[in-house]
């Protein structure tokens, strides 16, 4: 008797998460077209979503988002790109409470914002975060605890940001406590191999503060100067 090997094949249908783009069309705290709604939609959608901006306003005030409460924590991978705004420059987010952005999801990115008047401008607890990039950095100042706080995570990259000074290079009244703080984290890159990727970290209490941080690469930044690196704008430490 010949034995026949019977192979049963089951067709598996693999569904890949669809990434979507959500567009912010106004500077309102909440509701349709707001940044809050865009983050909420991204959090409820599987996939590596993107949040773009198209606010039809040429003046800075009309592009500034004055929050009435904290934005939702980012819990799904999301790219929030303020440099997509077609009219005017990147715009501001202001609110005298904890943080502008809190990133808990891995592989999230924040580009092109003016952030002021928070305890921490951007808090990162998710891995593989990118905060700023060449010609897409953030401007962060007047933060009571830190401009950027990296906590209990790994593989973060910070490039092209101005922390503690504005775009003119002036130290803003009510300076940031710590420009960048890294707590219980590892493999964090601050700056890059070229000056185009540098961060300006000036006018703060501590420029960069490390607490139980390992494998931190600090490269090609200006620390304690104005953006061109020609005039002192010192940190306290």
C-alpha cells in the first residue's frame, strides 16, 4: 500500500494597518480640524499616521494654538509635521501646564513647532522617537522643567532644535530649567555628524542633564551660544 502525504493548505489573509493623514485646518483647542482632534483620530487608527497642517492664516496669532487643556498622549506611531503648513512659518503651541506633546508610542516624530509656557515642551517615553531634523527643528523655550524630556526609553534622535532661545538667538524671559534632560534612558543622539543637524541649547539652567543615562551621543551642537555660534548665551551649568 502506498501512503500519500496529504497537505492541507489554509489561505491566510493578512491585513496590513493602513496609515492615514489627518490635516489640522484651524488653531482651535478642540473640534473638527483641530490638532486635538487629529491626535485623537490618529490614536484610534492603527498604522503609522501623519498629521499635516493647512491653517489659512498669515499672521502668527491666528496660527498659535492656545490650549485649554493638555493634548492627548500619543499612543499610536504618529508623525506630526508643522513644516507642512503652507502659509507662514511653523506656529506655536502654548499652555501653562505639563507638556505640549507626550509621546508614548514608538517611532513617533515631531517637527516644526514653536513651543512655550509648559512644564516640559516634549516628553518622550516611546522608543525610536525623532524630535526635529535638518531644517525641520522645533523652537522650545519658557519651560519650567525641560524643553525636551527623554524618560525610561531608548533610541531617540534630537536634531535641528532651538532650546532656550528663539529664532533670533535671544534668550527668552522665563528661561527653561533644563534644555534637554535624559532620565533612565539609553542610545540617545543629540545633534549629528554635520552642523546642519545641530541643536542650539542655550539660556537654560542645565543645557543637557543626564540622570542614569548611557550611550548618549552629543555631536556638533552649539551649547551656550546664539544660533550662529558667535555670541554667548550661556546656560547656568
